[in-house]
C-alpha cells in the first residue's frame, strides 16, 4: 500500500459513493420514481425514523471521545440540527411531521415497535462502530453526507410528482438538510484528509465509508424483503393496512 495524496484519498472516497451509495438500491429508485404504494412509503418513513432518532446518540458518543475542543464545537452543531434547541424543533421533530403526514401515529413511530429487525441491527451497528472504532474512522463513517445533497432534490420532486398523499409540508424535513450536509461533510472530509497520514489509516478511512454505505444499503434490503418481494414481514413489524 502506498500513501495517497489528499486529493487521491478524496477521489477514492467519492468513488465509493458513486458505486455503493444507497441511491443505487432498487427500493430507493422505486421510492423516488413514484412506484411505491402508500404502505411502502409509510414503512420507509417509519424505519428511517429509527436512524434519524439514533443519529444524536451516535454524535454524542463521538463528541464524548474527542479531546479536541475545536472538533467538539464543530460536531455539536449536528446535535442541534437533530434535537433542536426546544421541544418541537430540529430534524427529528420534522421527521415526525413527515410520518404524521403519511398517517402514522406519532406514539407508535416514537416507540419503534414496528421497525424491522434489519433496521434495528443495521442502525445499532452504526452507533457501536462510532463508539468503538478510532475517532478517525468514526468521522469518516459520516462521509455519506457528501452524497446526500444531490439526491434530496430528486427525492422531493419525485415524491411530490409520484404520490398524491405527499405534500411539500410533509417533506419539510428535507428543506434544511442540503446546507447542513454540505457543512458537515466539508468539515469531516477536511478532518479525514488532514489526519489520515499513513497508508493503514487511509485504508481504515475507506473501509469506514464502505461500512456506512453497507448500513444504509442493508436498511433498504430489509424494506425490500418485507414490503416488496417476497413480502415476508417479520413478527411484530409494521403491516400496511392496504
């Protein structure tokens, strides 16, 4: 293994996104293309809530291990983005407006009783990864945000066009995400490029991003298996009324 330049490392990271980001998943394409039933859209939003709700725990775990106050100051903006500064604010609250707009009871969503085992296992694995791996790997695992702004506009327009039960108000969560993701991924990318200073460290960074892509892909695999084909909904998981 040779030491990559900072630009070469960035190119390798972006190549991982081009090949492995979950926008390539068949369920993702169904969702954006207006091909899902309402029950399938509900299942996606319900399961994705668990990911959204656990992100602040993941970020708090990273901050707790970080000795550099400058990095902690930068990273804690992510907690505010998701939790808000008061009740009813922040990304988690906006995601509950999304699930509510789709007809899901908020208490049921918050309870996470109806999520798929595959969702729970994938998200919990991500939280453990950030808590247990090196700080460099933890930061690198967040770099899927490099690829999210480009698909958010596609998601909003595709869902508005494809589903008569979706409104812009329902999808308000996504309005603030592109600038937040660009800010956060810019900081994380600069941190990784500056601190991955050995070939082994660079390989660990690349593997961390691949792992995070696998987490997001596994979540969609679980949705596809339960709600598209062969439609094997696990015991206790959400069952659409349709």
